C-alpha cells in the first residue's frame, strides 16, 4: 500500500514541475518565432523535438499512474529519463536563443 501513496505523491510533485516547465516551453515559442532567420529553422526543429519530449513525459506519467506496484520502479525510471531529456532539450534551445 505504501507504494501507491509514494506513487501519488511522486506524480503530484512531477505534475507541478511539468506545469511550470510547460509554461516555460510556451514562453519559449515566442522567442523562437522572433529569432533571426539564419537560426530560426534550426530552433524550430529543436522546439518541435522539445514538444515531442513533453508529450513523452505526459504519456509516461499516465503509464505510471496506471501501472501496478510490481512495475512501479521500472516505469518510474523510464519517466525520470524522459524528464531529464526534456529538461536538457529545453536548456539547449534556451541557450541558443539566449
């Protein structure tokens, strides 16, 4: 039973973090759109990748929510990796816009 409580608390915390990151991603869109022509296409490609990674995190969160206790650790590990990928891609795009 404790795993369910931990899972709920974990998902609640991650959901709040994802909402904040989504706001940052949305704000980044305007900066990508305003970028100079010579880098805009590259940024648009990377921004698209960022949005796909955001969807992967959302999908894995649903998978974790629906998973049984017996696979909790495996699903959480995959979610953690996806979350890290999302943050790294965001940082890459953000640093290029500067």
